């Protein structure tokens, strides 16, 4: 049942119960009061009649009784000691023998005992409710009987009035109760609606006021809602912050629930696991093929802390750390170390290469030096040995110089200080240092540079041109030709140095700019190369913001193309 109806029903019941109680109570109290009064009156009359019967002794009893009965309007009975009626105002003398013996009547017995006896009962002779009052007289008792219809009538009237009043009160009360129930229930119903909308996550309207308990409840609900929505906003902010954080993390983050299902998979982890951005995530144990990785995930899902392990993914290497969550599930973090691993390999290879490159000339120098020191070597042989020692020392010197150059360029300590320089004179200046060797091999140079102006660090540009032209001289057989072309375009100055040399096989082309990478190591060493020339070129050009590439046809020649960008105007 709804609240207003409940309240209404209770008010109506209350009024009805009060009315019934009032009717019953009025019946009881009025009846007893009336009977009390009747008893007093009839007792007084009985006493009078008893005295009259006693005083008028000698007169014919029957006519006296009838006379007194007529005068008072009561039934008057005279009963002898044995209970036989000897006179009765309601019956003639000749009918008296037919009346019952009164010896057992309670009022009569009281009177015989010398007291006033009173009784109210349903009379067999008159068929009505009657009050009987008996008093002792000489030789028996006198009894006055009076019917009680007045009492019933008065009580009935009073009850009718109370009932009418009760019905009226019920009607008025019902109307008032309806209004009251509504006015009490309305704010409560509004609070219920407000609480329901809070539960649905909406912002409720709480417009209940007042200083009573309902008002207090409304205020409590309002502050609860304010606290709740503040907390919710805070949680929402923290959640989106966390989502953004996880999404933007370089590390792959994977969250698993207690059942091992993937609940979060950030973009980095999708990249590492080679999963499409919209692909459904696989089950936790299918994330990794590596057994140790699967064991680590299982362990974390069992709530155990695990050590960080290295896992091999599709094409990358990562460190996997798995952390169990307090309420079941786990968080897996993948840290991509492919780059680090590559750097490590490069570093190891570099150290091995440097050691090897230094070891070869050093072994040669030591060999010749030991021979020279131990044996008595003829003068011309000694000369030859010393030349070899010197050549290898120069090679070592060259290697160390190149290494120092490379490390200087790679370290952030160095940066190009570009300026405008005419390219033509620079090319000829560099060529002049190579000319003796070029002439010896009958190599010629032609340039198409015009008055190209290069925007570059002069020292770096000189070194770049030297390294490339030096390669041209070294890898071009006798009577070959080297061309330098320069053109200025919107992107900057492009320089192409082409030789008619041995060329580079296609599969080696992408790698010739790596440190110590040589197509033919033995030949390079023989020609005095260190394997670092093009690596230095690449670093220097890129330090200017430019780029370098190699094009080659095996047996026909090689072109090294470099772009030096124009400065961005301020
Ligand atoms: P190197 O000191 O060995 O010449 P570089 O870094 O200058 O080292 O060149 C790397 C490799 O590229 C060389 O060993 C050589 O095999 C190849 N190379 C470079 N320039 C030329 C060229 N002009 N013609 C043919 N091969 C070349």
C-alpha cells in the first residue's frame, strides 16, 4: 500500500475506533448512572410504600395495594414470609394464586434477611426488563417493580447522538486525514524520487524545505548527494587521468582480471604484441609464446610476486614484469628493450672491430720491430722493414684520428657552425691534396659547380668532400674519371660525386654508411681505408640537417649524393 493511503487508512481507523469506544463507554456509564438514579428513586418509593402498608394495617390490603399502585404508577407486591403473593397492584385478588411463589427471588430473600433487596431482571410475568426493590414489613416483604424502558430509551438516544457525532467526525476526519496524509507523504515521496535519481547516477532536484525531521532528511540527502557527486567527479577525473596516462605510456601495460581475461591493453602493448588497434585481446596465457613468460603470468595470477624476465616477441625484445593485484588479477608491464639490445650489439661489435683494426697493424709493427731488434738485418731490408713499420703506424694514426672524429661528432659537444662558402674552390682545394695519387693513377676530375654557394661548416664540408673524393680515387681503377656536380634547389644544395670505379654490389649499398662496414675488408685495408670514412660523412651531413645516399652499378661506378639544406629564414 502506498504511503498516503496508509496514512489515510490509519487516521480513518483511529477516528472509527474512537467513535466505537465512545459509543460503548457512553452506553456503560449512562446506563449505570441511570440505573443508580432509578434505584435510589425506587428504593425511596419502596420505603414509603412499606411504611404505608405498615401504617394502614387493618384496612383491606388488596384495595390499598391497588390504590397505591395507581397513585405511584408502579407495580406493588406484598409477599408473606413463605413467598406467597398476598396482594399485587397489577393483579386482582382472585388471580393471585396463579402467581409463582417468590421465596427464591433474590430481592425477597434480602428483604427477609432485614435488608433492602434490589434486582434487575427480565420479568416472566410482564415480559420486560424490570427493577425490583424489596423491603421487610411485619409478616413478609413489600416489593416495588418498575420497568426500565426509560433507561434503554435514554441510553439509545445518547448512543444515537454519539454515533451521529462519530459519523460526522469520521467524515470531517476523513477529509482532513486525506489532506494531512498527502501533505505528510508528498515531501517524503519527493525525497524518494530524489534518492532514486541519485541511485541512477543523475543529479536530483531536492526542493524540500522546513524545520521538521523531513526537512532535516532533505538537507542530509542534499549534502550526501553533494559529497557523492564531488567524489564521483574526483574519481572520474582520476580515472580519465589514469586512462590517458596508461594510453600514452611508452611501456606496454596489460591488466588482467582474476579469471585471466585481459581488461586493459594499452596502445604500446598492442604495438609490441603486433595486435591491431581494434582486435579483441587474446586470453592472458595466449599473449606470449615463450614458456617462461606464460609461467610468470600464471604466477602473478596466483598472487605471487615474480622476477622481471626478458621475453622475445614477434620482432622485438622486452622486459616483462608481472604484478599480482590485491583483489585478484594482475598487471603486466612490457618494457621495450629492442633499441637497447641493438645498441649493446653495436657497442660490442664496435669494440671488437676497433680492437681488430688496431691489432692488425700493431702485430705487423711488432713483428718487424722484433726482427729489427733481434737480427742483424741488411741495410736495404731494414729500410723496407722501417717503411712497413711507418706505414702501419700511419694506419693506426689514421684509425685513431677517424675514431676521435667520429666520437667528437657523435658526442653532443660538437655542432656545425655553418657559413656561406663557395663550393668550387673548396672542391679544388680538397682535390689538390689527392692530386698526387690521382695523377699516379691517371684519374681526372671534372666539375659542374658554377658559383654554387654552400651553407655549411667549412671544416666539416672539407672533411666530407675529402672522404668521398678519397674513396673515388681509391676505388677507381687507373685512367678513370671523377665528376662533381652541384645544383641548388628549393631544398638546398645537392652535391653528386660520381666515379667510374669498381662499384658496390646492391646488397651492400644500404650498409656502407655503417662504421667499419666494408664490401671487401682486405682490399679496403690494403688501400689504407679504415671503414669509417662514409660513417663520418653521414654523421657530418646529418648534423647539418641534410641527408646522404649511395647509388652504384657494379663494375661501372658509384655516385654519392648529398643534400645540404638551406637555412630556414628567420
Ligand atoms: P673505407 O675506409 O673502407 O673506404 P668507407 O666508410 O669510406 O670505408 O667506405 C665503406 C665501404 O664502402 C668501403 O670499404 C668500400 O667497400 C665501399 N665504397 C665506398 N666508396 C666507394 C666507391 N667510391 N667505390 C666503390 N666502393 C666504395
